[in-house]
C-alpha cells in the first residue's frame, strides 16, 4: 500500500500565502476571500494548461492568472501590479507549513513503514521549492515525487498515473491518491484503477461525484487520518 499525496491545497493551503500577498499590496481593497481563492484557483488551472501546451511562457502565465482573477472583481491590474503580487506570493511560499492533520498522517505513515509519495500538477522547479519549504524531502525520496511538468502531461491524464506506477514499481491497486481536486486527483486516479481519498476543502467548489466515487471523502483531516490508519491496519499490519 502506498499513499500518494497531491501538493497544493492538500498538504498545505495556497490561500494563506496568497491572501497575505493580496492584503500587503492592496490594503484598501476588500473582496470576498473565499470567492477570490476559488477564482484564483480557476485561473491557475486555466493558465497552467495554456503554459503546458506551449501557448504562453511561464512568466506570462503568472501575470495573466493574477490579472484575470482580479478582473472578475472589477479590479484592473497592470502587468507590473500583477508581477508584484506574484512576486510576494512566491516569497510567501518559502514560509508555508504542512496542514497539522497531514503532518500527523505523514509522521504516522513513516513510523509504520507506509510508502509515501507526491503526484502534483505544476511547474517542476516551483513545486520542488514548495516541497523543500514544507520539509517533505525528509519523508519522500525523489523517485517517489512526480510533478506533471517533468513529463509534460497533467493530471487527470491517464499517462501521469501510469508514469508514476512505472517510476515507483507499484501496481494500480496498491496506490491511494489523496487530493483535493475531484477532476484531477479523484476521477483521474480512479480511472487509472487506483484508490482515492478526496480532501474536500470548504473554500473550494466540490462537485457531487457521479460515476467515480472515492473510497472516502471528508473536509476533516482527523477523519481522513482515522480512515487511512485503519485501512493500513486492515491491509498490512498484523
């Protein structure tokens, strides 16, 4: 049994460094923070897809996703303002922290010999900066970490999950994807024959599953921990 974690909004929350950057640069602007984060996430995914297909540079991706997000709220930012917010957001990323519940999960998994890894969408260099900031190289070997930009294919594409199986030598039925995105993490991994645990973040849109139902879903990290712990005991521990 192997636990495979998504990174963004699963092991840590992007909202915290993003909102710090927003408030520091635009102290006089008041917006609905949950809507801001939902909108930012939408344009993150949209701009990253365009970058992945070679339609824009990574520098342009960072500018456009910020400008497009704030335009929804009637706030028109210049390229320079968007770059400034992105720069502050990136700086804040160096002080991100693991979500407390997932720190418990990872420490327990390490203690009990559970193999663990990361499967994340995003630019390779940037995602590894986050992994370093979170101190995750203490728990995961490089061969157990795959960032979509490494191979030019993003979750939920089947090829991402097959490449992860190839790199780790694990069979689909032994892999458990743990992530917050229903389409990328849950539906994608279940189509690949993996198990899936859906981390439902309250500030994000969470669709009602239809065809692909996760093994477990919850917004409570302690509940997710209990489920994973019991599943390991049922499958591997005497």
